[in-house]
């Protein structure tokens, strides 16, 4: 594995990609700090699983409505400029959250409104950011670049919650939002240093609604991309919401409060970093379909174990395994899409990947959080995980046909 990791410094040596990674690393730490801060603030303002689920819904679900349009924009506009605009909007949102929290004026309606605003900006930004990666590295380093992105994302998932827990306990949740605002500035400075060649955008692009429809038809009709993304839908709604529900589990199920939340969230990040390193050291792109299917099953089983746990150390092990499997699945899926998809619809197809990645857990967290008011947090998550196990079993039968379609 260590020998295979030589691909990482080679890929980071590309000037634009290295600059991009440096900037987004700081920004993502701030993003994960804020996600923990928002969840903790929502729980403390309401002590309601429904409000906790609604906060996650407001953060993630706008991608479902806006993401496809963001993908269409990413296929017709300058992707770098689009990312800069959305990062500025994120900066405004984080600064406003800080000011309202520090002044004591924050409330559940204000919190949800601002989180919804940030989620909408992210829905536009994510397709452009994912589609930008092939412009930063040669095709031979694309798989490693995707894995590095996942490692950075999940290193931030480890560092961000740990820092957020310290900040919340030490100086208050408002500091989390201020630090996130500063992290946006760091990423904007990195984006300003990128020197990308102009992309040949189509002169006569179809209307946005028609472009969105073209992306949906392409994805649904693809014998490899369609089934893999459908599996992601089931897992994103049924299993992955465990992360959005961690504040409730940490406080209500395990009685560990903010330190327990930071430990669980950071452990997910540790598992995810290992998963990213494991994918990054692979010297070829063979068997990625099998990687997706096996690790999808692992996500469902680990989430089921977490949902049924009453012993905190066992829960920590389960979320570590889930973190590993989520990244292995996500990196392998995104790599398969990047090497298979037609360039003309890259942004739109990746917007659907991002839609599922953000919108699925939002919907699942909302449903499970609402159900938890009646049956508690554990039962709804267990049912969702079991649905994921069933979906993995059904798709395993089609694995050879799917692999052929994704051969690239």
C-alpha cells in the first residue's frame, strides 16, 4: 500500500491541483465545524429529533431541487467563476450565523433559514466543483485526484468536528461559525491563483430545463451509471443519515454530550481517511464496480450495528467502519462516472451524484428524526439500514453487466 501511495505526491505536484487542494482543505475544515455547530445548536434550541432532522434537511435537501440546474450551469458557464460566486455566498451565510448567535438573537426559524440559504448555494456549487477536477490533472491521474479529494474531505471530517467540539465547550458555538467564515476566504484566495485554459463551452446551449432533462435521460439510460446511482439513493436515504442524527445519539442514546458527538464524528473521519488512502494507492481502475457493491453492503451493515448499539465503544467501531465504506464507495463511484461519462453532460451527471450525496441523507434524516419523536432514534435508522442491505443483494446479481457498462 505504501508503494502505491507514491501516486499522491505526483498528482499533488500539478500546480493548479495542489493549489486547489490547499485551499479547499481549509474550507472543508470550516464546513465540518459549522455542520457540527448547526446540529448542536439545533438540538440545544429545541431538544427535538424532528428539529435536528429538519436542520439536516435544510442543509442538504436544496441540492435535490437546485443541483440539476447547477449541473446544467456547470456545463455551459465558466466553472471556476461559478465556484467563486457560491463561495462568497457561503461566506455571507457563515458570518450572519456568527453575528446572530453571538448577539443572542438566533432562533430555530433563523437557523433553518440560514442553513437553507447555504444549502442552496452548495447545490449550485457542487456540480461545478466536481466537474472542475478533470481540468486540474491529466486523465492518468484522475482516479488519484478523486481519491485525494475524498481524503481531504474526510480529513476535514476528522479535524473539523474535533475543533468544533473544543470550540463549543470552550468558547461557545458562535465561534464555530466565525471560523467557517474565515475558511471561505482561504479557499477564495486559492481559487484566485488557478490558471486554467478556457473551456470550449457550447455556443448554442439548449434551454436549462431541456439540458436538465437530457442529463436525467442520459443517466437513467446508462446501463452502468443508472443502477449504481440508484443504489446510492437507497443507501443515502436509509443508512447515511446516521451522521446527521449523531447529535441526538450522542446526547440521548449514549449520554455523552458534545464530547461524545465530537468523538463519534471524528471517528467517522478517521475511517474515511483510511478508506481514501486505500483507494488512492490502487494502481489501476479494475474491479471498481465490485468495490462499490461490497462497500455499499458494509455501509448498511455498519449502520445497522450502530443503530442497535447501546454500548458506546461498539458504536464508535461501527461508525469507523461506516466511514471507511462510505468513502470507498463514494470515491469508486465518482471515479467510474468521471472515466465513463460523456464530457458534454459531465456537470449534469455529477450534479445527480451530488444530489444523492447531499439530498438523500437530508430526506432520510428528516423522516427518521420525525419518527424518532414516537419510536426513538434507533428503530428508524435500523429499518433504513435493512433496506440498504436488501438493495445491495438485488444489485449484486447484475454486477457483471454493470461492470461491462462502466468499463470506460
